[in-house]
């Protein structure tokens, strides 16, 4: 799946970890771009929201990684390919709302 966005905006990823039946996954999930960790977040009731910093323009391949816990095995998502376009300077996006 491919998605397009601009380099001025952080990216938001909603993550749900499906665990062993009857066991809610605990721990953390990481967002990676290739082999680089971008951010991580703690699971709450098996869910997390990952917000990336602003990313450079180009094509990125994101995956989420779950390390597992005492009742749930480690897991990883399929890659999400996203093309980040270079936009006008970021401060110009902020100025638009003032007009």
C-alpha cells in the first residue's frame, strides 16, 4: 500500500496488536523506517498511537514491531510504503491559516 504526504507534517500510525485469545498484549511497539527506529509507544489495552517526527522527502518503508510479552509472541506488520513529497517551506503552511 502506498500513501503520499508532505515533509512538513508528522505522520500518525494507529496500531492494534492482536494477542493470544483472552490475553491483552502489553509492552511497547516500535515504528521502523527500513532498519531505523523512528519512534515507539507503550500499548494501552493492546493499542498504541505512533507519531513520527517530520520526515525527509523521499520513499519510506514503514513497519511496526511488537516485542511480545509473557503471553503474546513477537509480531511485525507488513510494510507500508509512503512517499513524502518536499513541500513549500514549513513556515508557509503555518502562515496560510492567518490569511
